C-alpha cells in the first residue's frame, strides 16, 4: 500500500494503526503520523483520540488528558472520547466522582454502545457475585 502512495490519508491512517499495534518504538512513529495529519487537516475528535491513544501507550497520561479535553470541547458526546477520558482519568489522579461523571454521560448519550453494554453486564455480574459473599 505504501508503494502506491505513502502520503495518501488512508495509507497514513493504516500505518499509524499498524504502528500502534506493533508497539514499542512504533508508538512514537504513530504519534508523528497522527500529529502530521492534525497539522494538515485540523484536529477532529477522531484524530485527537488517536493522538491520545499514542500518548497513553507511551505512558504520557497527562498529555493524553489535555488532548482528550480538547476532543471533548469539540464534541462533548463523542463516545470514543468519553471512553478514553473515563479510562484515563484513573491514571491522572482524577477523583472517582469525575470518572463516574464521564461514565454516566457515556451511558446517557450512548446506551447501546458496545463498551456501555459490556460495562453494564460486568456491573450486573459483579453485583451477583458480591451477593454471594454478603450472605452469611
């Protein structure tokens, strides 16, 4: 694909995704690709979430928080942003109330999202198992 046109948007996105999957030093390469796309096309929630994922993969959770907040400012109900900021909030020392607010917003705005459906199933299962231990 790169031989065809290494500057094509689809090629760049695919390369960034592959680099994220490979990991290690490739995280930084993915970061540069996504940053270049943002510089070229402007920041969108999609690209900002990719950039935040690059930061998170490199353990730069505070930088990811800034990018995710920018994405949230652009689209306050973007499912990917809400998921990422909810998950990342634990790593940047946000209070459980802040994390819960993001999760509640996600559940309210995207009740059929796969993440929400799986999360709800896990809550139900946890409650079921916890009841086994509370019965004496």
